[in-house]
C-alpha cells in the first residue's frame, strides 16, 4: 500500500464568501462541531508519522480559525510543507506576519475575476479589493504566491484579462481550474459549464500566456473533464496519495467523498494510520480490484483509475461504475447531454443558485 503524500486539512467550512461553484457539502450544519486545536495537532502528528510531506490548510476559510497560527507552527515543526488555501479575506498584515513567523511556506489565494463587479458577484460579497491587498502582502512578506481561479461559463471569456491581473500581482503560479461539479457547482452546473467555443478560445489564451510568461510564472490549466475523452485520474487514485480531514474529524480519501454511501471514519475515534489502512471508506476503491467492465479490462485502468468515484456516484448513483466522463462508459450520455445543453445556451448568471455564507 502507498503512503499518503498530502493532507488536506479542512479546518472549517465557515466562510465569508458564497461562491456559486463551492464544492463543500450542502449540509454544513453537520460540520459545526469542529476539531479543537489539540485534536488537529494530533492529526498533524499522526500524518507526519505516516510520511505526509505536504499539509494544505483549507476550508471554508481557514483564516476564520483563531488557532491558525498555532496549527501552522505545529505542522511546520513536524517538518511538513505548509500551504494556506485562502480567499485572503482576513489576511491582514499583522496576521500574515504571525503566520510567516510560525513557518507557513506558501499561500494560495483564490481570485474570481479580473474586475470588481464580476468578482464580487461570483464571490457573493464585496471582496475584490481586499483580495488584491492581501495578495500584495503575501508577496511583500516573501512567500511564493499561487493564484487559483475557478474557471466557468461566467468568467472564461475574460481569461486573458484574469491572467494579466495575476501577472500584476506578481504571482509565481496561476492555476486556471475548470469547475469540478460537486456541491453547489453540481447544482449550478447548467450556469457554469462552458461551451465548446468558449473552451477553445480559452485554450488559445492559455497557450499564448504560457509562451509569454515562460520562466516568470507557471501557468497550470486544469481542463474541463466533461469535454475530455477520458476522465481525470482523480486524487491520483482512490486512497493512494492523498487524504482529507473534514472540520468535524471525518477522514476521507477526497474532499467530496462524504457524499458516498460508505461508513464514516473519524479521527475522533481512530488513528489516522488505522483509518488509512482499514477503514472501508479508504479501502472500497483502492487499487483496481473493485472495477467492473469496461475499466476492468481497459489498458488505461492504472492511468486514470476509472476516473472520479464521486462523479460516478453523482451521475449514476453507483460509485463503482466507470466515470461517465469516459467515452467508453455505458453512462456517457449523462455527460454528453449536459455538454449538448451547454452548447445550446446553458443557463444565465441571473439563474445561479447562490449558497448562503456559512458563519455558524
Ligand atoms: Fe479509464 Fe475505465 Fe475509461 Fe478505461 S474504461 S479509460 S480505465 S475510465
Ligand atoms: Fe472524490 Fe474524485 S472527487 S474521487
């Protein structure tokens, strides 16, 4: 069995923003009983002992945790590379200096668009200017800065301008990630899935930016899997390299796995090592033994691992089926029909369902 490489610590699902593509669970009240400081510190200690090298502190908005500096210090002292995944709302200069002193290695800031009106509409609250100020603080304090942009039907036509903004922020890396359809993004799929023409234009923009920015800024483009012939190798394989701990202590092989009908495993009840080794939620789809046709006999089964289990469940109601994104899947029409609808017009932004900000 592989050892986990990365831990996604979802410290809280509370968040000041309310993005229409949020992939967090829809029923957030179930996660209000958050792990305390000592519990997270134990999780980090166990993760480091298992060989985890990267600790991603995420949410929701991790800056809403009052003990964030303490948690960063623990993870850094354990020798893990620490990455703060944030909207940047709440990243004052004072807080940033404390995090720096505690040993935080890297900051990833989300940006929704290149100008305030669209950005604030997508984020659900006025936040654009605060994000830019916080990104500047990240650079001033000498951190490597990654800007993450979730790309969708409502902002994809502005990709050139978004990249120009990221360049102005002097980011070291930009992740242009087409929306993954979980949580609210799933509910809003018709308003978020771009058309084929939009995607083709975006690919030209990204290609030109890569050439222009070579050696200065890394441009990562996560393609829209609905338009791919083959699915993404989600998480590098189920329970192979990554693990997630949700705010309430549920341990999961990926952030969306709480939707699957598998028994829960909690770090409040068992050690992380034991969960990784034996919990059904981790063992259910590990390796290739669980596969049925067409994946079972397919040459690509060790390349894409049959795609995404959560997407298979979301679309077919059976997490053990081939990801319907795959053109070989007997359920591929479920994806093809959504693509066809997107190319016939999709849904307008006025019709987007917006989650309420979760501030419990
Ligand atoms: Fe991947 Fe399964 Fe499709 Fe083969 S049939 S390409 S293993 S999803
Ligand atoms: Fe859960 Fe892909 S998001 S396996």
